[in-house]
C-alpha cells in the first residue's frame, strides 16, 4: 500500500475557508498531513476543520496583520509539533477598474492581502521550519503574475501577483541552503467563488482565451500544490508553475 504523500507533515493554509484554499486543505488531509486552516470567515473555516476532523484546526486570521501570525504558528506547533509547509493562498481580486479609476485605498488593500501577507507568512514560519530542518513554501500567485492584461484584472492585482513571483525567487535563493524550498503557483481561470463572480462581470470574452475551453476545478490546482508541498518535488525551488490550460502558451 502506497504511503500518504504528506504523512507526518504539518501544513498552514491561509484563505482556507472556501475555493482553492479549502480544496488544498481537503487534499492535504487526505494525503496524511495535519493542517492549520486560517481565514477571516470563521464560520466557513471552522466548518471545514470540523469536516476534516482531528487532523485540522482552524484559526481566525487576518493575513495582513503581523501580530496575528504568531498565533497561527503556535497552533501548528502546539497541536501538531511544528511547521513543514506553508501555502500562502489568501487573496482578493479587488475592483475591476482601470488605473484612472483605481483608488489609492483599493490599491493598498489588494497589495496588502495578495503581496504583503506572503512576506508576513514566510517571515513568520521560517524559524519553525528551520527547527524542523527544512520545509516547503507554496505561494499562490496568478497568470496575472506572469503577463499583464488590460482591464482584467486591475493594475493593483497584477502588481501584487508579479511581486509574489519575485519574492518567491528571492526567498528560495536565501533559504535553499537550509533545505527550505519556495515555489509559486500561477492559476488561470478556476471554478472558485471569487473567479465566478469576476467572470460573470466580464462575460464570455475572458473564457474564450482558454485553449482547453473550460474553467478548472480547484482540485486541478491542488494536485500541483500537493506535489510542491511534498518531498516528491525535493529538487524544485525558486520556480513558477502555471496551471492555466495553455492561456500563456502563445
């Protein structure tokens, strides 16, 4: 019988209350990991922890506030013994506005959630990973972190997701000698509440860009995140990984 791919691993997954984060959490637990789930939506996060059972705990968490990160790391250490994996999944799309109409407040909010929280997450878990002798960090970016597209999404979203790509590479280079791997994942159109709301607004024009002709199920992203979190990807770090059905193949 094949051993679970994350047996003995402890993972922190942000934005785990719904969408891709919830999908990652379910798959990680299925593959033997203990998971700390974080989200601002306490009802959704706790419901998922209850569904998973003893292998999961939920912490209500604003990823943009450094003061709230120690409680998340402590939950992993206290309940499960340490931290091996961080999935910086929390993110927002923000307004679909052109640069003239984008407010300073909206710009800062999008960057706080999508970019600054990635820095805070990595900063917070690195000491615990060093104690474990290594780890894997998976930062969820976007195809918008690889190539810009006018109008959808906004400049703020593109800026934040491009930044995640660079932060991933810098941290991978810095901590590779400590056996800590850092990779970014760049999804295209995924069947999540956030993306469905966005594609409803922009219509079929955006969907026509997908060579495979369909939106992905979140599990199709989770399968890649699982691989990067596991020891199967032990020689992969500092890299970006597309899950876009060929959208950027041109």
